[in-house]
C-alpha cells in the first residue's frame, strides 16, 4: 500500500493516510473484485495459494492435471 505522509511532529511521529488509489482498490474488494497474486505454489500437488494484495483474502486452487503432468515430466 502506498501512503501519503501528512504530518511530522517534533517527536518524529508520522501520521499516514491512505492514497486515493488505496481507497479505490479497497472499495473494489468490498464489492468482490479482488486482485490476487500468487503467494505459494506446489507444482507436485498442483496446488496454488493466492492472496489479494489489498484485503489479504486467500484463495486456494488445485489443478490435478498440472500435478499429473509435473509428476510425469519428473519421473525417474
């Protein structure tokens, strides 16, 4: 998330507020339009863990065909 620095006091305490882009993307998450990025991937099982970068919602997917092709290509 990008933040805009608003104020710095003599004690060096900084107050941050979210930018307009952060507010817009968070509103999209409220309505169910997430932007997922891959966090972990397990090719041997065909599993993938993805997370929305704005609200940290997880999504897990399993692709058995990808797992079968991975095992076939790495068979000894």
